[in-house]
C-alpha cells in the first residue's frame, strides 16, 4: 500500500499563527503524517506529531560553527532559517523518508498534497517563484545534496569566494541558496508558481504574481470554501493550492480562517485574535526589529514608498 506524503514543519516557539496553519494542513490532509519539529512550547497540539528538535540538531550545530552572518535580518533568525534544512535532513535520514513536503509555518494549505505533488516526484525538488521554499518537495537524496551545497559555501575556499560575490548584491539567506542551487544544470527543479491543472501556489500574499490585488494583498474569490485569484491578463479564476502569509501579513490571517463561522462566533474569534497576547507581543518585537536596525528601517521605508507608488499607479 502506498504511503501518504509526509508533511514536515520546523518551527520554534508557540507563535500566534502556528495553530491555524497546522489545523489547515490537517483539515485537507487527514491521513498524512504531519511532523512538527519544534521545542517544548508547542508540544500540546494533539492532531500533529510533535518531534523534539533537540534530537536532530547535530549537523545544524556543526553548520553554526561555520556560519557567517551576511543579512540585515537578526543573526538567530537567519541562522535558524538555514539550519532547519539540516534538521529536516537528520530526521528524514533516521526514518528513511523517501519524499516529504517541507512547509513554512505561515501558510494555509487548501489541497490534498498527495494528489498535487505526486506528479513532481521525478524532480529533485520543487520551488516557488525561483527561490521560495514555502512548500518544497524534497527527496532524501536531493536534500542531502542541497545541504552539502550550503555547507560547502562556508567551508571551501572557492565557494566562500562565490558566497562573498553573492553578498555584494543581496543579503544571504536560505532563499539565496535555493535561487542559485536550482540554476545548476544537474538539478531538476519544478517551479510551482505557475498554473497547473487550473491551480496555483501563492508565493506571497502581498506579491501580485499576475493576479488581481485588493489593496496590498491578492484579492480572493471564494468558491465552495476554496480560494481563487483572478488572472489580470486573462480574467480567469485560478484556484490557490495554498496561501503564504509572509511577514506582517500573518496578522491578517484571521480574515481567512474564521470566514465560514456564524456571524457572532466570527466576531468573537476576531476580537480574541486582535487582543491575543502572543500576537501583540509579536507585533511589538517586529517594530523593535525595524527600529533597532538602520538597514531594516531604511528597507521598511523603501517598501512602504514602493507600495504607495504602485497603489497610486493602479488607480
């Protein structure tokens, strides 16, 4: 009997958006293993399989010794974003997982992953919009090669030179490695940011990707409880397999998870969401991160100006 595709999420801390993301993944994939590799703070969701992250940190800690920070994001944040791939690899190696879907913890799934990803097993990995790992399918062997690729750029002299060249043009993150790795001629990659069988993976809710926008976010048309976007070029409605609530958009996630509830219940849930202590603390920490870093503050202002100009042009 064929096994269902395992879903793996690596996340530490019981963030305000984690539970909705986990419940959404379970809702559309009732028979799949959903592994939450995390710390003790999240060991209370009985509808997923909690895995202690400390049991799979050996190679991640080894990578930490070689890591050089080259990003405007905080050190610990960027380091962990890269370390998670080493964590997943150790887990996959221990349990001899053949293929597995790696999810970011801020996405809402609206598809049965076996049906969608089975046709892409022939590839080494999937990516979203050239460098996004929000919903990445890996085989164990391909993840081994990818982790070796990352590690070599911090340990081998010729690769260190290449890494520094990249850094002249951009900050270094795991997305940087995905971007360059998937351009190698011997890597078979499928980009899910394209219409396949009338469906599409949202790279980021705040990036148009050719779809109609409503303010700063993609405009969603709901059909039978499923989200659709309208292609600007064709006017066609395309079903989203998943939505990615990147960055500050996480705070608007309640608009989508409570929409089917009765009015009074929906209002009450939204009030609880707005005043959720974990959410408020997250918002304060985000502001501190922006104000505390000159580069982050300048980047934030530039993004706001860019959005305002784009919004004015669209009117």
